């Protein structure tokens, strides 16, 4: 069993995302399946290589956030884990609201 390396727990959270490889300017749409204070998991068949710097926009029907992130790990043909960088204040407040709701949903 792998040791947990995350700083904060991740919570189930479904949202859509647009991810842009900042170096190659390659854009892709995908789905988020979990979320934490410091990152998220993106489901995608062809994840970007580990270490790739990206800009990610995560959006629900009512809100969105945008931040820079780095690919922390990949799972071939499944997806990738992202670590968020310093986030703009507005995006951080959206993330905090989403996490409060995700924690409530997990507790139920």
C-alpha cells in the first residue's frame, strides 16, 4: 500500500475543466473527479507529462475558478493529479466554498 503524500484530504467533486499546457499552448477539456485545498484529479485519456505547468479552469453550473498548477503524477490512460500554485483571491474563495460543500456531501 502506498503512503499518503497529500498535504490535505481530497474529496469527491465532479466538475468540468479546461486545461492548457503553458509551454505548448495545448488545450484540452476534461472532468475533475476529486478536489483538495492544494490540488485535484483530472480524468483524461492522454494526461500531460509529469512536471508540466498548466493553467486550469474548473467550472460548475454556477461558479468557476482559474489557477496555475503543475502535473504531480500521471496514471496512463486514466488521468493526472495536479498541484495548485498560488491562487488568485477570488478563485481561492470559490475553492473554499466547493470544499465546504464536498466535505458536507462526504459526511452524509
